[in-house]
C-alpha cells in the first residue's frame, strides 16, 4: 500500500476547527440565566397599581380618554401639555416660522368666541400672530374634546406666559359649537377668523 505524499504546503495548514461540547461560554450562559431570573422576579413583584406620579403624572382619565362628568374640575394645563405643547411648546412660544406663539397672541387674549372657534374647527392657511406670518394647519378638536375641556384649556392659555384674559366658561364653548355646527372644514386663515361675530 502506498502512503500518500504530504506536500510542504499541507504541513503548514492548521487543523480544521472542531466544535466542543459547550460552544457558548459558561459565563455568557450564567449571565443570561441571571437576567432571566431577575426579570421573572421583577415582574412577579411589580405593583401594577402604582401611583401615576411615579410615571409621567397623567391620570387614568387622560390615558384612556374619559371625559369628566358635569361639574367635575378639568385641568386645562394637563390638556395643554398632552395635546398642544407639542406644537406651541410648554413655554407657549411656538416654533418660529412654523407654529405661532400663544404667549402674547392677539388671538388668544382677543375675542373669547373666536378662540373657542379656533380650537373647535382648526385653521388652515395664512394667519398673522404678533406681526409674524404663519401658514400652516392647526387640527380641529371638536371631536376629541368636550366643551368643558376646551374651556379649561383656553382658560389656561389665556392666563399663562404673561397673558391676562378672562377665563372662558364652558357655556360659551357650547354656544360657539352650536353657532358653527354646520362647519366641516377648518377656518381659512386669519382673514376668515377676523370676520367672525
């Protein structure tokens, strides 16, 4: 029998790698087991009824969209933070050239029925605020907020950031909603808003 000839190049080669019986390092397995055990322990001891103050401080009603009952207080600041601050900012200064400021805005401290109409039906088109031109779209909140909630957020905005206008009662919002009940589109900018009675 002939023995195969081994070439010098073959002698330089390392042997093929072999998988051992434990391909994953034991330290990694131990760490994974510890993390799984911690997760199970954490979940089993978690308090599902933790106070909202430990999270982002929103109430159950705000999280699931319940409307307050008649006569129950409405937090206009919380509604503003949840639905308005994304555009108009927590400071009420808006974003220059994009979203108009509410601080010192003639539309905020002006006619209460016009402010209510803006929140109910929104605006689309050019509007001048504090001498600056804005041309965008504000959504309508007539379908998502009740009259008491709109009154509360307007009253909040009219009393913040140096604004000092009278609070708006829910009855005024109800009246404004009824006056524009047939409206299905946003107001066409500041020109149309200025003509409102």
